[in-house]
C-alpha cells in the first residue's frame, strides 16, 4: 500500500502494574466523540458530570456511538453512565468494538426504585484497544420496551505499557554526499519516557554511535512536546550504507526498539512519478479518512524503479506557483503504489494528505512538480467535469486522459460509460384526455419503464409499443446496451386535470419511492445530512394552464432544522453535472444571476404554516415578503416563488421555492471561488448554535474575537470595523428585522458571507427564514424588537452567550453577566446615525404601508385558492380540522395587514424615544418652474411630488436632478438656496414644504464634444496599471469629455446600422447611460470607461460602478445594473466592418431623434451618411483596418494638438506611433500587454486614463495640465 511516512515500526512489551488512566466520551462532546442516527431527543435533565443526555423510544432503532481518542494501546475497563428511571428499558444492547473484534453486552437501565433518577456507573467489561480512534461503543435503541439512555462512556486504562515507537522516517530520503540527515520518530508512553536514542552504524567505513533524540523543537523534531523525537547525523561519503534503529525506555525500565532502517548515501534515484487520475467534483464517491468528506482528489503513481521521496515534489493548480503545496519532507511512495491526495484546501497531513487548494469542476489544471530537478514531473489540463466522473489515464498509467464513470481512487483505472438516455416523445405537461407516448433509443438497446416513480431495473416491464397515458402518472425509462453501461433514467411528469382556480405554478418531483420514503429514503431518515443522503430525481415546473413547462434532472435532500421532524418537510434540490445541467433558470426567479441557480430550497412554511400550532395564525408568505423587501433595499436576497408541489404525481402541498445562500450563490452573484458561509442555526441537539454552511468558522471567529477585544467607539477601531464588515448592508439587515418584529433572530436564522481569497473582502449579511416576523409573535406590531436585537435574547444561547450579531449592534450593554464593557456600532455616534438613517430610509420607501400592503395583498391573492387544498392535505397530520386551519389563515392574512398599517408609526416612536431624538417631521417635496426634474435623497432618485417622514436631527443629502433639457434654479420653502448640493438637517417636528425650481436648459451640442478615445475588441484578460492592475475580459471602450459640463444622462453608444434602428430585432444594440447625478455635468478631461461584456472576472474586479471627480474617471460595468442594456439589447463590438456611434438624446424618446456626437468604424459598410448623423456634422474618414480579436485602436491628438478624432488612418500598424489622424490602430502585441515573454514589451493601453502621447486641449488645460509621456 501507499505510505504517508516511513512504515510504522514498533515493538510493544507489556508489563502489568497498578497504573490507571481515564478517557471519557460524553454525548455533550458532540462529533466525533459522540454521534447518533435516527430519532433521539436531548433531555433537559442533568446527566453525567452535570451535562445532558439523549433518549430514544423502544423499537426506534436509532444508534448512539461513542468513539474515544485513546492515547495508548492497552487493556481498558469500559463503563457506561446513564440516569436510571422507572420508564427505562431493562435490556439495552451495547456493542463494544475493540482491537480483537466485537463484544455485545445487555444492560438493565431501569434498576430498582431506590436507584431511580440517580446516575449509574456500570462496568461493561474489559477489552484491549489500539491507540487512536479505532475502537468505539454502539448503543442501538432496539429494545421492544422502555426508553434507551445515551450519556457517557468511560475507558479506564489498566496496564502500564512500554514506550510505543511509530512513524520512523528520515529526510532527505536520498541524501547527497556529506549532507545532514534528520531521523524522526513518534515516541509515546502511558506514564513517562526515560530516554529516546538513535543507534546507527555505517558500512563500509565502520562508523557507529548512540546519540540522544530530542523533542524540544530545536532538532528538526517539529514543535516541542509533540511526541516527535529527532536526531541529526551526517558527513557520510557517497556509497555509505547506514543502518539505524530507535531505542526508547520508560520510567519502569521497559524498552522498545524499532526495526532496522537503511539509508544509502549519494544515490541518484530513478523515479517516474505520474499523475494518474483526478476527480474535480466528488459528490457520492470516496470520503477522506480524516474529515469523512467527499472532496476533490488527485491520484499519483510511482512507476519506479526506485522509491519516490515525495518530499522533493509538489502539487499545484497554477503554473505561476508550481510548488503551491509541498509533500511532507519524510513522505515516500513505494514502486507501483498509488496515493490519493485530497484537494480540499485544508492544508494538513493526518491519516491522509490534504492540499491548500481545491479543484474547479469548471476546468483547470493539476501540476506535479519535481523540485529537485526544477521541472514539471507531470501535468494534466482538463475542461468542465461531471460530478463523480473522474479524469483518468486509460489504460491505467500509460493511456490518454479520458473521462470515466468508474473512479478508482488508489487502484488501477478502468473505463466506464453509460449509454445515452432514452427519449420520451411526449414531455412533461398538463393534460385533460388520454394520449400515447413513445420511448426511443438505439434499435439494439432494450428499454424498461415504470409508472410509479421507481427507477427501472432489468426486471421492470419491457417497452415494446407506445404507452397509453390516461391519468396522472410519472413515467420513467431506462435503456440497456450490449456494449455500454445502462443509461441514465429518463423521466416525464404527466398531470391530469389540476384545479382550475390555481394561480401558482405546479412543481412535480419524480423520485424512486424507495429513495423517498423507503427504509433508506430521505423522508424516512429525515435527520440525516450530507451527499450520502441525496437522491436523484426529475423535477418539472409548469404554469397553471400548462402552457409553459420547464424540466431537468436534479438531486433531492431533506432541508431544515426544526421542520425535519414535521410530517410536511422542506426539501432541497441540487443541480449538478452528474444529473444534468449545473444550473437551472426559471422565469419566476427574476433576481437570480443570468446563468441561473445551483440549489433550490422548497420551504414548507414550518412556523408560518398550519404546522405552527393551534395558536398560530399563519400566512405562508412572511419569509418571502422579507426577502423581497431586502432585495428592494438593494441587498442580495434569495429569490423565490410559490408552487403547488406534487411528489410522483401526488399532491404534497403549498411550498415556497427559493434560492439557497451558499458558496455557489455568492460565487454566481459576486464572483470569487471560495466563500465562508456562516449561519445562525437551531437543531434539537445543539439548540441555538453557529455553523459553517460552506468554508469554516475560523475567519468568523477571528472577526468576533477581534471585535470583543477592540473598542469600535474609537475612530481607529471603527474604521477597522468598516474594513471588516459591510456596515451599510448590516444596518439595512437590522432595520428590516427590527421593523418586522422578527423574534427568531438575531440569535438564530441569520447568514453572513465573506470571500476567503480576497484580502479586502468584508462580511455581508443576508435575510433567511423570517417565518416569525410580521406579527406572528404575540406582541404583534407593538413588540419592542429594538431591545430584543440589542441582546435581550442572550438567555436563548448555549451557556447564555451574547449572540454575535447583537454584540456587533450594541456591544454587551444589555448583558447582565458582562464582566467588562464591549462597545458596539450604536456606541459610536456615526454608527448610531447610520442606523437611524438606514431605518428612516427604509420606512420612507420599502416599508411604506402603501408598498408593503400591496405586496402582502398580492401574495395573499396568489395563494388563496391553494390554502384549502393545503389544509385538506395535512389536516389529519396536524389534528385540526381543515375549516379551522383555513380560518386561521384568513386571520393571519388580516393580522399582517394590521401589522403593516400600524408598525411604521410605532417604530418611529420607539426609535425617537430610545435615542431621545425629539420626534419626526413630514416634508412634502414638489417642483415649480418652466423645466422639470426629480429629487435625489438617500442616494435614490424619486419622482415629484413626494412626501417623507424624517427623525429630528437627521441630515439629508438633497440633490436636484433636472430632466434632460432642464436645469436647476433654486430651492424654496424650508430651504431658500440656489446651491444644488445641499445637506439639510431636520430641526422641527412641524410639517413642511420644499419646492425645487427647474428652468429650461439652453445647451447646443456639437460633434466631438465627447469622443471615442480608446476601444478594444475581445480583451483576453490583460491587466492594466491605469485601473489599479485589474484585468478586463471582453469588449470595452473609453469616452473622453472634451467639452466642460456636458450632461451625459440618456446618451447612448450603439453598433446598430442606422439611427432609427433599435429593439430586440435590430442588427446590434445600444448601451444607454443612466439618469445619475454624477453624469449631469461631467467636467472636461473626464474619462468614461465602459466594460461592455458580462464576465465573472469583470464582476469580481468591478463590483460597483466608480465615479471620481478627483481623478476625473468613471468606470461602468454593464453587469452592475446602472447602464441600460435591455431597451436595445445585443450590443457588442465586432471586427470587420463594425461602426460605433455616440449619440445624445433628442427632444423625444425615439432613437431617430437622437443627435450624433462621434463616430468610428472599421471598414465602410456603415458610414456617418448611411447611419444618419452626417447631417449633424459628424465625420469619419479613412476607416480603421486590420482589427481582429483582442485588437483595437487608441487616439492621441489631431495634427493641431486638439481632439478631433475624425481620421482613422494609420499607415504603419506595427508600432505605437499614431497615424495622420492621431489614431494608433491595431498596435502590435508587445505594446498591448499580450507579449509577457518579451522583456522589452510594455503595455501602452491606458483604459480610464490619458492615452500615451496625448496632450491637453486648451479647454482642458486650465483644469488639468497634461504633459507628454
């Protein structure tokens, strides 16, 4: 077998004594010491050592497993601890797994009446165990009567053992002449070591010695006290053979020797180490022995002829850092042996090796690097991978790299491929009469089918003729081939005559009944988690009338915490390459990224459903409302919609389908490869706790520890806090939940996320599971959620710990157990003001009753017809009549309306009172004058007239936004000013009026007031110093404002062929600039860079549009939402006869009324005349030539030193010298960042900055002095 280190070598001598040592595995320890499966309940009564215990009913057949980490090999007494009682089982079975096998013991946990409610200690027996975690004790709740108790198990070591020697190794494995050699070994003793020595002799020289080995951290032994002992020897000539062994004694003079090892000095090894197989998307395959996770893995093989000293090799996923992860110095691999390395970013070595990177299923490379010879030993590049399908050399070790459906980690590769899925002629849909459907595949294949959701087997009915479908059924088919593995299952969902009054889509999940509610089904084993409890299925979503149908293959799991124990459970769908497409899109999901979602949660409603209890007045739409409003606040929230769910054609109830917030959710939204997703959660065992949904808790714990030890009320620490968390996002999060009276938060049901690879990333917070919001709590709209959010929920946490989100908000002011003060955001005046402003803003917009009531009414109407069906489906499980359930829902809907009507005034009074603000003022904003315009407030643009309610003392940043053709003149009313940039502080509680006077603008635009200054086609990710060393992928162009104060709002850049052309059927498209204040008066000399292609890397590097008056630079990325690319879609920059036209808006909204400002083109297919702007004075002569992919043109100055860019001539395109018109066309790669191997290359492209060789216009010179480069 493959070896991690030099073979484990030790000899044990056993000497009896009275020595004893205890190791306790307690249910309170949690995994890995204690794990359970099946139905167990955590008791609130005290158990062993004052902790808790678990109990399970008779015949429940759940298991409880205690796994100790024993320090020594030896004979142990094993004791069981439990609380006796009159309802306990009298024959509880324990199984003890020890070094020699297994033993079974039956224990009476009931005992006599005088023992009831007392802690029992019962000796199960004595057995020999190995050191480590190989042994365990398993209790199975299989007794037919009584309760089974799982509490603690104690392992008592009864013998004093001699020293144990293991992991003997030497490095380097092939020492050079005179090179020092370090010999290491792990040496332990159950009492105390007396000495550890290295004994060696060398031949043919005859040298020999006995030297001490150390565990002090100073002799190549690792950390002091870690049981690794080491010694150094050296100075040997080539050809010398060193024999050695390790000798250890303990305080009882017991001794242990390792077997003899051999070292050959000066040998030049012949090693052929190769990459043999990789799995970049491990779903249900092999799991690693350290973390029990199905992670990516890499397989290497040593083809010999010598043992491979892995310490001189490295693995990487990037050629720029080929030694990214190095093998341990002592690691070796025997000839012909295979080794699996887990690419899971854990960067550790235990039972197995784990790299500091993982693999991307989207495609990348793996490099095996030979450090000794400074070269690649092997490399494999792969494209997009399918889950559980490996990329391997076929035949094993010598063949080409191919995908195989039969991964073989640690053994010889084999080829496996499934035959094609059969085709069902009639796809899923809604039907009212019978029909026939056919199933087709290769003529030589045999097709089997099923009509109950089961996956067909070789014994299923044989398909021989078209099938007649006359009722609701799931059809599933599979093909068997002579020369391939059986095909994947094909499925179709046929729904007959669904209710005519249904307003929401139908979703049908077709799943094998055995996988759903069989003995090993996910519904039966609802507490189980992980990929091993994910089952393949088919999902279809249909409009109520069946006019639109969307279907795909997916994998299903049970989802949730508390709701797992309910009859109606939440589900989770995974879209993976092993099933079908890795992403899915649905028209009801309008806020998801353009490429769709990778996971979907089907929320059962739980607390906000009929299962909430007889006193609950559910609506089923509280959580959806909360996520909608959070998204409306400009935050990324999980999108969702309602469905009538069917399972294998059987009605299952009303569900809310929503995105799941995971690393893939964040990657698809914000880019980046690795994310920490941290969640406040609850389950029946741990109660309220914090878990890592993806990544780990290390960075989050580090952040909270930093916060607890710093004072964010000081400016320095507050500034640091702003760099660590997105405080604006956090305060919107708190404003929404405080308004909504969400009392299952913030100790629970919160999610925060942070990119692991971006050093500047900040924690962001995301709305999730707000079922207890909006009046479900008995306090209703009068509930004081401000005090609750500040920490008056501490008693719900384990060990009464202050919830971290409350700690961030207001420190520990409200914590009665605080031993020292910790300040929060509210303790910093700026933080307090920002929170008040965030809440004030939300109350004036998203949480305005006219908006919230409309949203609630919309969802009420949408699901109203589904409520009776939901009630009738689950009434028997709930134990309440369907009529009563429906009545409760009607009351719940009415309660929400009452809440949303009354809550804003209550919240304003609560905030004003708590912060001593002195009340609120209502201000009405309106317009007057010959012009027209709008108002910017809180950074938002609102139509006028508009009313707002503001806290006394609030400062409002007010900006007039004139419409195109209008100009700002003055403020009147509460403000008398002609200054357009106004910060107004609320000083009164009396209602007031502010009028904005707009006049008509006199603005005559001319050609070249703004010019195309630079553009590039299909950039391949070149990094540009002018934009802080960020790369650009795809098309981009740069405009330069030549005229001072130009109003760019509503301008567009188009690649259409004519002025009037536009819309979805046009030859090209347009990018239209938004109505933003920053574009209202653009200073001369401002560069406007537009990144015109949607790309993940662009989204990561340009997450928001940038406006800088200081540097006179604007950067727009089309994926950020400011630029309008929908009105006239399909904009791109192509090669070969492509024109770009810059247009200002005319007097009407019609494109044909626009005014031409600038024009550039390659070729003469489109000219200013043919486009329609020659009459505006727009000219372009000598069109560009020679522009291909990853090419473009750069403007300097016209011959007079100005900025008339109307001549595209450039006779010599092999340099960076401009042509006669000032354009550099198609510069060679050494000047465009595409020749990195050329030492004289320089990237002269400067997106977002002045071009090389460009001097200033006279009109610009007073504003900014430019010098020639």
